[in-house]
C-alpha cells in the first residue's frame, strides 16, 4: 500500500490532469450506464404500439449518449496519459539527481545492472499503472455499482435475484490476484534463470567445449527449460480456467434472468423493454469485472516496482556537505591521515589505524597486494567514502566498533567502556577516537564536497571515457576551455600527435559509438583531462601496465609532466617511481606495515626490502642481456 | 511455415483435441444467442413456464460448456505450443554446443543469445495460442456471418455492415500507432543509455564535479521522451473509443431498422436482441485478425534466423569410425599444416612442429602472428585445411572430439568462471573430485590462502562470469580447475595484465607445478614463464622464425631479441 500511496502523491502533483481525468471518466461512465435505459424505452415504445416517431427520437438519444460516452472516454484516456507522462518525467529527474548525489559505497553495494533495471524497467511498470491503473480500478468499481443501481431502477426483484453475481465476480478476481498471477510471476523469474544459463553457456562455450562438459551443460539447460515449461503451462492453464469463468458466471446469471424474467413477463410485471435492458445490463458487468482484475494486477506489479525504485531515492546519503563549509580557494596540498579506520558495510575493516602526513608537492608511492587497502586510502581523499566515524577498540588484531552507548560485542560477549578503556580477560584495551583526514590542516569533511573534488585529480589505468568527442572528454572538468588550452594539455600528455592522426582529430567520437582506443591511449587522454583540470592533489592508479616500451616511455613522460608541483599519491610497480618517491607506504591487510623513503626502508630489511629484491632480480634478468641499460 | 508446424504436429493427439475444443467452443457460443431468442419469442409469448425452465437450463448448460471448452482449448494450445517451444530451444542449444569455435568467432554472442531468447519467444507467440486463436477467430467471424443469415436477411446485412469499417479503421490505426511508438522506443533507449553511462561513470563525474552539466543533458533526453509519448498517446487514446463507437453505430442501425419492423409486426423482440448480441461478437475477432499478419511476420522472421543456425553444419565433427584417445603420453606433432580463417588468407602455411612428452614450449610473437591459431587447431576448435596434427602418432581427426578434449587442458586469458561457488568451479573439469582434492589443488597452485581469506572461503559465490572475484583470483581458480582435471597436455593462453606483481610472485611457483609432467604449450607474455620454458618459439606470419632457450635466442640478437626489447621486457614493469 505504502509504495502506491507514495506514487499517488507524485500523481497528485499534477492535480489538474488527475482530477480532470477522474471526473471525465465519471461522466463517461454515467453516459454509458444510461444507454440500457434508453434501450428499454425503445423496445417498450415499439412493442406497446406507440408510433415509430417516438422510437426514432429514443434511438437518436441512444446514439448521442453513446457518442458522448466514446468522446469522453477518449478525453479521459488522453488526460491520464498526460498525467502519467508528467509523473514519469518528474520521477526520472528525481532519480537521476539522486544517482548523481550517491556516494561510491552505493555503487559498490548495488550492481550496475540492478540499478539500471530499477530506473528503467521498473519505472516503465509504474508508468503502466499510472496510465491504466487508477482509471480501470475507478471505472471498474464505479461501473459495477452503477450497473446494479440502474438494474434497481428497472426492477428491484430481479436485481436482488442477480445480486449473487457480484460476490462471485469478486471471488474470481481475488483468485486471479492470489493464485494465478503469482504463477505467471514465477514463470517470468524462471525465464530469467533460463536466459542466464543459456547466456553463460554461449559466452563460455570455449571452456565448456574444452572441458568436454557439453552433456552436463545440456542437462542443466534441460532442467531449467523443463522447469520453465512446467511453470508456463501451469500459469496458462490456471488462467484458461479462471478467465472464461467470468463470462460463465454472467451467462448463468442470464440463464436465471431468462426464467425469472419469463415468469414476471407472463405475470405482466415485466415489459419486453425492461427484459432487454436487463440482458444488456448483465452483459455490461463483464467489462468492469475485467477492469478490476486487470487493475489489481497492475497494482501488484507497480507496487513491487515502486518499492525497488524508491529504494534508490531512499538509499541513505552517507556523505554530506557541511552546513558551514570552510574556504578552500587556495590550498597548498598538505595531506594528513590521523588514525583512520574504514569499513565496508560497517564490518569488513579495510583500513585499520592508518596515519601519515604528506607535505605539499611530495610524491607518495602506495604498495601492497590486492585487498591490502591501498585503493581505499586514495578513495577516502576525495570523499568517495567517508572515514568510519565510530569509536573502536582492537583486540587480537581485530577491530571492533563501539555503539553510541559505549557497548561493544567481542566474540559474543558485550563489554562496556570505562574512562576510555575496555577490559577483556583482564587486558585493558584503549578506545580509539574516530580518525579523520586533513588537507592543509582542515578536516576534509569541513569542505564543500564539490570544491574539495575540484582540487583532486584522478587518473586510472583503464580510465572511463564518455561517449563524446575527444575534445569533450579532455575538457570534461572545464567545458569552456579554449581549443588552445585543450591542445596544450594533450601535448603535455603526449597524446596530441596521435589525435592528429585521426580523421576528425579532436572531434573524433570515442566510446561505444566511436573509435576504439587502446588502454595506453585512453590513459593519456585521461592524463590530459587531469592536466586541464589542474588539481593540487593527484591520485594515480598505475598498477598494471602492459604496453610496449615506446608507449610506456610516453606515458611515463606524460605522468612526470602531470605530477610536477602537485602532491601525488601513486599506486604503481614501476621501480624508478617507487625509488624516487618521497614516501613509500607499504600496506598489508589494511595496515601500514612500513613507511619511509627508499633507503630508509632498505635499511630496515623488512617487507619492502624483500619485495624490492624480487623486483630487482626480475629487473636483472630483464636487463642482463641488454647491456644493463638502467633508466 | 511447414517447418514451424512440424513442431506442433509432433503431438497429433493434442492437435486433434485442440481442434475439437475450438470447434465445440465456437458452436456453443454461437448457439447460446439462439436459445435466448427462442425464449423471448416463444416461451415468453406462450407463457409456458415448464418450457421456459427447460430453455433457461439449456442456456445455462451451454454457458458452462463454453467455459469448459474454452478452458480445454486454452490449456491444450498452451501445452502444445510451449512443448514445441521447449523442443526448439533445446535442440537449438544442443546444435549450438556442437558448433565449432569458428562460428563463435564470427558471430557475436549477443546475437546468438538473442536467437535463443527473443526469436524463440516470437515463435512462441504464434505457436502457443496465436495460430490456433487466429483460426478460431476466423471461424467465429465466418460462422457468425453464415448463421445470422438464417434468421433475418435484412438485419444480417446491416449487422455485417460494420465489419469492414472496423477492419479498415483498425488497420489504419495500427499503422499510425506503430510509427508513433517507434519514435518512443528511440527516445526511451536514449534515456536508458544515458542512465547506464551515468551509473558506470559515476566516479569520473564525481571527480570532475560535472553533476550540473550531466543533469542538463539528461533533462533534454527525458523531455524528448515525454513529448514522444504524449504524441503517441493521442493515437492510442482515440483507438478504443472509436472502435466502440463504430460498434455502437451498428447497434443503432439494427435498432433503427428493427424497431420499424417491430412496429410493422414483421419482427419479434427476440430477433432484435439476437442481432444486437451478434454485433458484439465481431469485435475481438476483427481486432485479433488484423493483428495476425504482424504476429506471423514476426514469428517467421524469428523462425528464419533460428532455423538458419540449425541448418548450418558444425564445421568440426567426429568421423564415423573415430576412436577413443587413451593413455596419452603427450607427444605432439604438426605436419605440414595449412590453415586459413577466411578463403585463401593463410595464417599458417606449411607449419611443422614437434613437441616431446613433458616438454614446455613457449610461443611468442606479435598479435596476429598465429599463436592462438596453433593451439586452437590442437583441440580442434578449428580443423586444419591440409596437413595433419598427431598426438602420440595418432591423427587427431581420427579420434573422438570428446576424448581429445578430455586430454587437453585449457587455461584462458579471460579465465571464464561459471555461476556457482569457487568449489563448483574448481571441480568443473572433474565433477567427482572430493573436497580434499580441491583443497590440495589450490594449495599446489598457491591459491589456498587467498581463498581462505574470503568470507565464505571455498563456498564463496563467484557471481555471473565470476564477476565477484578479482581478475587475479579468477585466474588462480582457473589454474586450480585445470590442475584438478589433470590433462596430459596443457594449453595456457597467458594472462598478461591480470596478475599484479605480488600475485605473480605467488603464481610463479603454482604455474611450475601445473606444467610439471605435462606437455605444455604456453602463449607466453610474462618474462618468468618464458625464461622457464624448455623451448621458445618465435612466430612471425604463421612461421617459426626462431627456436631455442631464452639465453640462446638472446645471444643471437635477432628476432627474439627485438621482440623481447619491444614487448616482453616492458611487461616486467621494471625500469
């Protein structure tokens, strides 16, 4: 109920259309209901021997009533389409807005396809309801009642006799909603499963064939296919049973009417016209019954769809702008992490007690295997995520968060905080206050998010380019940059020469519809993009490189141009970059295990030293036969 | 058409039941109005209540029979149609399984999937319901048209008058509406594409704070879609009221002529009511019939594409006298092999290669040199055009595909995983493997710690195509999968970029274990693999231009040396 009520609030924002179509629908229904009365008059006039002229007048009345009904029916359909379209427009705008505002944690939690379905397919389902749902339910209910009222006007006794039709119709409608439609729904779901299995097989056919598992896959497909067959047949069987039952109930009503009408006719209580009117009225019950059943189906589907879509609007915004943001016009680029803890979903601790300080213009190399937390470190700086704001304790290398009452559950037991400590098995554990990140000495949460991000540039190994021209992609951060500025950026990024070899130069379209670029080319366009944005702080993800030596050299030069004079965080395996970095941070399972410059860490003879040895050994093999060229 | 029908005719008993159901349902529904007319004109007038009771009971029985026969018709047509659809889908899939790799290389997987889903669904519309329903409607129109002439000629003509108007109006409307809706499909797909891009590019948009511009661009598309839908709504809204008005006009005509005749005394009330009821019987059939052409056209288009696949012969098949390949030692020999993907563009020309059992051969070369072709021919993803490939001296064309591929393991660059758990995926090549064997395999590969560290360990769901694992994790799982299958011959299409240096360090050992005791062909990219190979082959335009160990070839300072400088060394990422 709640979801449709919420959808209705959107509809009521367009009161003129909403009230307009509802009232016109009522008028149309009225016109339609009175046609059987006129039919009665016509038949009575011609059978009672009155002159044909009166009948002709009634026939014209019938025609005009019917004409008006059709006309108003058209108007209400059109108005409700307008209303539906307005609401969809509003809803999409709001959804889009909310997608733009979501933090990255939202995109991590929800798969792209899922989000997309919620803002497209589900919205279409709601549109169906807006378009048809309100009016078929309204017209259905009004017509059912209205038809009985008109019957009552003609003959009370027959009306009472035919009253049981009503609960019978409602029962069928109920069965449809509770019993039949769920089966159709499961058939749909099963179809999804079947498609997924088929798709997987087609895409992975090489693997299937090389592991000679055709028979097994065939059986898997057969199983899903059979299940689908069963459900579809079930669904249609049920629907074939109950759907014509509506007509049958009305037919039985007509049968009863024939007998009782005949009895009354012989007694002289019922006229020909009244009888014909009644037959026509009973027939008229079919449409509203179908309307109601259909409307309820629309309601069920739209309600589920609305729940999924509103989820996106409601997903709580964790990262918000401060009310009174700090000035950020001219930052120097000093970055400090102070006791930073960070978790995904509140439980998976990705960063544990990370602290370091970087002076403006320094280069920081982050090292560590996949999952060590180095990517999380750089994602926290532009506030794609926020530092965990709970107080924590560490016990046996694990992190536990305190709730706001100072309670914490460790291995199933709840402990309480006393004066900043928690005692577990006689061991005093200090409670850590929430950590934070500072830029130029100010907590980054005090800056306006958009202004903060303008100061930070990011270049990925495999950057995302939009389906637009190269020029638009480079000028993404500064759409009004001059052609000269764009070209200068491209030159510094070592990509200008390549762009000029393309037929349409800077106007060449990239992305889905445009040319396909190699990873190295995309990376350099992204470097140009960052150069033009001119941020104070730079984040470079350069961990996996597989380009030829020439490209490699160009990328390296482009990166050097980009890094000049900026505070830089770089994730890389490039030995020279690591060696020249001002600070090397070695991470493992969410913690900083070693930190310092190259010579300091070599002296330490720890993890970095052994990794450096491996790298050097590989370098030695690589360089051995080539005359020992070292760059 | 014949061929589509053949899938239905496979169930002759069902077909007969369907026909009986359809026919009786039509007869019963047309007969009912007659009974009503009889009641009014005979029993009402005579006042014979017993006769009236009989008539009304007959009416009720007819109504119930109509219900039961419609149920029977609906059920049996669905059963027949959906069984046909099931069979078509299953046989198309089984056929696709036998298609060679050549087919999958030149056909996009998206279009194949579309054959298996959308196109078959189109046929399904026709097969289950569409066809039978249309014939039923046709018979109703025909039947009603005949029956009404038996009662009153003049009113029958008048009743029929509306049918052509109805048909023409529907036809015209359909055409205009289709055009209007085509526009809305265009606008909605643009909206969807923009949504998709926004979701995938969320991070970039945020980095460069371009929210406002994105919003403006989206608003434009959203507005276009609004306008297109409102335009289309104009047509859609007018259709049903207009059709109903035509029907009402028919009733008015019947009333006008009928009323005059009743006054004259040449017509009874019952007959008048009969024609009014008959008028309404025309609606549905006409609407359905005018749509029949589209349903058929769409189904035929689908069927054509589906049958085209079924009719294409798999390029690689077992010979009738093929034998099982057993007890493989792992000796491989390419003899004068010629191969071209298209026409005469030979990728391999007179290719010769001998590999000893247990030897590890690394193939290096530029993209397009023919590296992948060499291994694709070995497990008969493609068939050589001339020459032969032998395993232990047996021509691979003389053995069954099944036994051949069972002896050759394949580890792919993109390491494709199936939906299911990590455990399921590791035992993919050997379903009967025990949990201990699985754990053992991952330990050998060096993936055990990594998997243990995942929240659900070996029971972690990998998601669609392994999407929930990182590239490196997927690669390790596929190593373990290959190790567990324990083939005598191993083909490794090496992943260049998916393993970071930390994992590389872990994997080097695991890879050695995987290659141990097997004949291995590695399409190599990584320095460590190449250096450890027994022999390196340098491929250029489908020819082996150099062969030897790393040290030998480096000393030569020729092809391998320059390839190494250009490609291999940069990949080690040590500068």
